[in-house]
């Protein structure tokens, strides 16, 4: 066991606390070093200097009395599409406390970026109009080169709530813009009992919206 000892102040020599002004060498004169921000690959997240165009209205993708998966909105940028997703949990009068708190533990665990929980986390994928398929698993598995220049990446996110309600949101960033035609979004979350499902969107509508995105800066 590690023992901690208190040293009385009267046993400390004042000489041990003498300031040694010559210990550090003077810093070299000149400009202070600047930390340049690392460039963010455009395939990894939506651009931060652009206002997207919202396409369609939000809707519930799947739900039961306790859990609901929804698409909050679809933000279209000049170079890609960001599917804004969310999961909500609520406690109703028919749920026992033990069952509810077990659900909250699994609710939080379904968003952990670890290998242990990756296979049971919320998983998202797309089938593009030309038949190509992409997934955004936890953790990310393929580079853009391995995906053939196309990627789907989960990013951002956050959430919170109370003892009776919880909510989590994040984005699924599809880069680059998909071709025209039907685009299918797939989802599953074993941890929360959400079965595999899908929703289909018009890729042509997304392509048209991309032309109306607005740069924030000139």
C-alpha cells in the first residue's frame, strides 16, 4: 500500500526554496511560433464556410414506445450531402425504473466509438443511384481511396436530456455529391433493438439543391 506522509513545515530548509534565476536559458528573440491549423479533408466533414440548402422535411424512420430514430433534415452543400439523424428515448408510465435505466445505459453505449461496441452501434449506409454501396461504421474502416473516391462518414454529434427523456444527434456526411436517381439510406442499431430499415430519396433533387448553396465568405 502506498503511504502518504505529511512533512512538518519546520523541517523544510528555506534554502531549498531559493529562486535560481539562472536556471533557464533566455528564449530566442523573434516572432512567436504560429500554430497553423491542420487542413480538414473535404471528404471527412461538411464545409464550415458554406451555408447548405435544406431538402425535404424531417421524419421518423423507425419507432417503438420507448425509442425513435428520425432524420432531422438533409443539408446539401456544393460538394456533398449531410444527413442529420437523431435518436430519442422516453420513459412512459408503463416502464419500470430498472428497465428504463438499463435502456439509458444501452442508449449511451450505442454511440461509443470503440471496437467493443462497434458492431452493435447505430450503423448507417447508403446505396447510390448507380448501385455503389457505402457504410459509415464505428470505427471508420476504409479510406477514400479504398472506397473508390466516395465516402460516408459519421461526424459531430451530441445530446443530453433528463431522467425521463434523452436525445442524440449527429450527421452522416456523404461525399462527393451523388449522381441523379434514387438514393437509399440504410440503418440498424442492435443495441437499441432498431431493426434494419431504409428510406429512399431523390438524388436529382439533392443535385439541384447543391447549386443553391451559399458561401459564407466572398
